[in-house]
C-alpha cells in the first residue's frame, strides 16, 4: 500500500486528504493506470478523464446497480467507460458516445485491447443526434463493436444504424436494446452547456427505477461563487439564449449549463437525486418507478 506523502504543516504532520483516500481504497488496476499515464502524456486536457478515485466510485456504483445496459455520453480516452465496464456482468453492455472523431484513433485501441472489450460499444457522433435518430436502437453489432475497424466509424459524425454497419448477413445492425426504456444506467460527462438537453434526451430511455449519474455538477465549486459586482448573493442560472445567439462563452457558458441542469434536476418530480461532493461534483439521479 502506498501511504501517501506526509508533510509538516504548522508543526503538525499532515497529508493531503485525497492522497489519504487513494492510499486506502482499491488500487488503480494496472490497465487503467497505463491509460491514465498515456492520457496525460498524449492528450490535451487530461484532467477530463475520471481518474483513480472517481473511477473506483463508478465501478462500485455499477457493482451495486448491476445494470444490464449502460449509456455513457462523453468517452474521451475511455477511462470511465472501462471502469464501468470492468464492473459489469459479462452479458451486460455499455454504449459510449464520443463526438470528437479525432479522439477515436487514441481511444478505440484502448477499449479494444482491454479485458472488457466485449462489453463496450463505442459510437462516434453527437450524442444528441444519435439519441434523436435512433432511440432506442443504437447501432450495435453482434460481438464486440470495439473490434470494428476504426475507419468504419469516422465516415460520419452521426451513426445511422443499418447504413454504416452492414452486418455479415446483410441485415441492419440497429439492435433494439429491449423496449422503450432500455438503459439501467446513464453516465453524463460531456459538454456542460448541453447537460439539460442530454438529460431530456435520456430520461425517457432510462427504465423506471434506473439511474442517471452526472459528472462535474459542482463545477469546481463555482456553483456557489458570485460574480464580482453581482447584486444577488445567489448564483442563478439565466434563461437560455434565443436560438442563433450565444451570449455565454467558454467557462461561463459551461457554468450556466451546470446551474440550469442542477435547477432542473432539483425540481423534477420524476426523479430522486443526491449530489456527492466528490471531485468536481457527482449527481446521482434515480428515475421514480
Ligand atoms: C469530460 S470528457 C469525458 C471523460 C470520460 N467520461 C472519463 O471520465 O474518462 C468529455 C467528452 O465529451 C465529448 N463530447 C462533448 N460533447 C459531446 C456530445 N454532444 N456527444 C458526445 N460526446 C461529446 C468531448 O469530446 C469529450 O471527449
């Protein structure tokens, strides 16, 4: 066990709390540790990946929920997808959607070469378009989509079932995922400005009693900061902009997205919810039966 780094502070030996936690939870599996290092070495914004602590939390939640079908919005290098897949039963499946087709060259081999490749389906495209186009028939193919040639996934930003993935039998590969509400668990971890839209798109696809987990919902604590010069002491989400205009850019737009999402979830009678102050904030949502 790595016991973390002790430092002297005001005459007392102390240790960073996260180091202490990491020293007392399950170690990061070797494959994920290698992915973490490669992510930090080769990718911009490596901090977007879930990392050791959140990865173990996601794996534990999957063990507890025991989902048969999982949807992730926002793959990046596949760290969280692999953590969740590692905790799935072998007959369960995790669909993960990544909008950035340039990410695929890095990510697909990490998914394909993992011990959990047979449980993971990577889709390249805009989650909102894919979900609008094909619910609940996301394109999956028999066996591991992970072993599909990368080129087959980069032709279009939107995957059209049965067009992009002709099966060996010539039949379409849009496989129904089991009725109208196929997902037992959805993990939302993509563009913060679109969290409300992701939520609205996935809620009907979650089975009653199923779960949605949303990452970064405390946005580095900024949900409780008040901008300089503000007359109000409370952080409010502002009404969304009229179509075609973009009054909020960058960080502020992402914060506004998170604030709007948190307000929406807090008021939605269709769900139960709790926010864990883990890392950047993790909201656990349960769709009421
Ligand atoms: C924070 S990273 C995901 C990290 C990953 N879930 C993990 O924990 O290791 C967010 C990812 O979402 C992707 N993304 C942004 N908007 C998206 C969309 N509309 N559909 C699918 N992916 C999207 C980004 O390209 C980026 O790779």
